[in-house]
């Protein structure tokens, strides 16, 4: 889409320059006509691209979601890690993981530090804003204290309250302080595949 927009802009500039610089003859008419056709084709492809995006957005909006079944059993979510399961930081990926956890009867507590939250939203992070984007109550969004990463804070909480952690991080640098990270089942790993959430050990997403 970016390439097409740049191409359209470039062709418009070329048409203006051709109209100003070239002498008034048949060659000028042919050049401007060719550039005009290029602009028409580029705008057409750009419009098709936006229509495809709109169709995908409407499809996602119209897909029914199963009834959420939250029982109050908490689970820690490593927000900085889970938001990148699809590659770049993504609210969509993180939201789908949270919905899947809720459907399975778990209440997610999402941990962030300032840097991760800023990468997710592109703005100065605030718990209320992130909670709204993820569809969670504000008290389920936890920010690590300034100048601290979320890893140590979330592990302190998980170990002290005997909670599991959703993440693909192995926390190797904290394994000595928190040996529980090596215990089977403590870390819930997962992936984002074909628009679906897969939580390893819990099976394929039922919300896809």
C-alpha cells in the first residue's frame, strides 16, 4: 500500500512537470496521456487494497465469540512477550490470547513495563488506556515500577500466589532466584498461527 501511494504521488508530480516543461505538441499529449493512465491504474489498485482491508475488518467484527466463562482463577500474562507472538507488537494478538484464557475460566493479570506498553500503543502508556484497548478492567493491568522490568515483578507475584505465567520467555537470567520457572506447567507457552491462538498444553483456540 505504501508503494502504491508513493507511485501515485510520483506520477502526479510527473504529470505536473510534463505539463509545465514539455512543449505544446503531439508528444506532450501522448506523455501526459500515458502518465494519466498510470495514475488511474495505481489509484484503482490502491482502492482495491483498501476494500480488501475493509472486508477483513468487517469479517473480524462479525465473527461471533463464544460466551466468556470467567471463574476468578487468576493467571499472570507476560504482556511484553505475548504481544509479539505474531511478530510485531500487536493488540489484536494479545487480546485474542486474553479472550482464550477467559473462555477457559481464567482471569488474566497482564504485566507491562513502560517500554513494552509504549511499543504496544505507540503512546505514553497508561493502565486505563491499555485496559480499554484490551477489554479488561483496569485492575487487571499491572505496571512494573519505573526503572524495573516486568519479569521480576510478575515472577514475584506468580511464585508468592502460586499462579501460572503465560509467556514464551524462559527467564533464564532469573532462574536462580526463581527456580520455579523450571517446573513443568508453571509457564504456559503458546503461539499465533493463521490468526488462531494455540496455548500449548491447552489445545487449539476455540475463539478463532
